[in-house]
C-alpha cells in the first residue's frame, strides 16, 4: 500500500523499473480510481524534473486531469499522475478503416493538443512519444501519463519537438497505401503535406495546421449543409408534404377505380357502344 496525497493506493501492475525511476499503475482502494505512480530514484534528475512540472509560483504546468502532485518519500520523490487508458494512435490506425476526412481531423486535433501543452520541450518530448499518443473513439487525441524519465532529453528544443510532430504526422498518413487509395490521393491537403515533407520545406507546425485546414473548411461547410438538410423541422415539413401528395394520389387512383367499376360508368360505356350518332345499333 502507498499512502500519498490523501490517497491509499495499491499496486495493480509494474510498468518500468530502471536506474532513473520506477513506474507503477495503482488503484485507490476506496474509490477504485486509477493512478500512475512514478518513483524518481536518480537524485540528479529530481530537481530538474520538478522544475519541468511546476511553475515558479508552485502551480502545476500540467492540467489537473493529467497530474495530481508529488510527495517527498525519504530520499525519493513520488509523482502521481491520473491513469489514462492506453489506446495507442498507431495501433488504432492500423486496426480501423479511416476516411481521408477523419484522418485530417485527427491530425488537426493532434496539433491542437500539442499546442495546448504548456510544459518545457524536454517534457513535451516524452509526452509526444509515439507510444504515448492515444486516440479516443471519436478520433480526438490525448497524451498518456505512463512516462519513463530515463528517456528524457534535457537538451531538447521547441524546434526539435515540432520536427518530431511533423515526422509523426507523416507516419500517420503513410499508414495508408495512399498511392492506391483514391480518396487519399485526391485530397489536396494530404498531397500538399507529403510534397512539402519530402522537400523539407515546412518552417513550423502552424504551417502544417494551416495546410490541413484547407480541406477542413470544406468538410465543415459540407457538414453544415448536411445538417441543415437533415434538420428535424425540415424533415418533418418534407415528410408532411410527401405524405399529402401520396394521399392525394391514392385518393385519385381509388376514385378512378370506383368510377370504372360503378354500374353507371359501365352502363355509360355500354350505351356508347350501342349508339353511333343518332342511330341505335341494336335496332334491326
């Protein structure tokens, strides 16, 4: 049992154990809430890592839905993160059939999620590791909290992180056989990205996002038009008109049938056959 930050945690499974840290998934014995507990072992890392997690005023640089806090435990420091279920982006892309439009939205959400990170590049580098990027069923992105600080690179710069993100986006697109997939090959933003990536002409991640907005704007416009078409009130009015027209047609068909079957109509037709002009054809 681990008593930390007013929580009583029991180990569910160990994840990492090395000279830098021990990473364990734990569960609160009272609430069943899941957490990631990282014990920092290398004392040379502790101060530097805490400096990445906290602002000078002591506030956390990571959102509350990711980071809970830390506790000094003898010579070690325990970092407590909320456990976020692992649904790895690339495993998802390989197993799920994706349209060009949904892939573009996922790429854009990945970039937006990256820009939302307020921590320094060394920590960003860990968060945007390929195996730490997860995707929800709706295609939106979130970063996991199972972090191995043995892999942290304190020399990492913002440009390095941007380059890493662009490489990840390229790999995302290449998960599909674009040369044989018509919808990808005909998508302007994807073709533009691949061309710029090959020529190494991207200057920033903002430029990448703006290129993917080209198709996104069209998609949203189309979606807006589609929503207007399937608006509940519009459907009701359209259905009402169709029902009325159908009813009128059915009534006309029924009236016609009745007239054709009525004795008056039969007699009228027979009478027409018996008379030509003023001559009665039944007379000898």
